[in-house]
């Protein structure tokens, strides 16, 4: 981005402005040769701030999603293990039933 010295000065000035001031400056296209450039610079600074906030929010969301995925994988592994134990218990109880029935006839 090739900025004139005046535009670089405005950009530095806008860095310290509040979001409300930048929003107002970004829509101002009043009288003067530079008003459109100033509005564009104010809009640029405001959009860059919003992008930083959005990126931070997306990063936190991704971090939470990864954590939730890890927890769900651990829960799935525990459920699979419990299912195996339940199958073993069913086989053992079936064997016990067969032995008890066979024991009645002997």
C-alpha cells in the first residue's frame, strides 16, 4: 500500500481513535480533496480491528472444538470398552446358565 506522508500521518492518528470515532470518520465524505482518502483509511483501521477480534474469536472457537473432539473420542473409547465388558459378561452368564441346566440332568 503506497501512502502519501499525509495519509501515513492520518493512519497513525487513527490507530489511537476509538471504534465509534473511526466509524464516523469512515462514512464522512464531506467537502475537501482528501475526505474520501481519510474515510477509506478510517474504514481500513476499523476493519482491521474487527478482523483481529474475529480471528481471536475463531481461534478460541477452534480451540474449544478441538477440546470437545478429544473428550468425545475419549468417551467413545470408554463406551467401546464397556461394550466389550458387557459382551464378556453376557458370555459368562450364558455359560453359567448352560452349566446349571446341564447340572440338573446329571
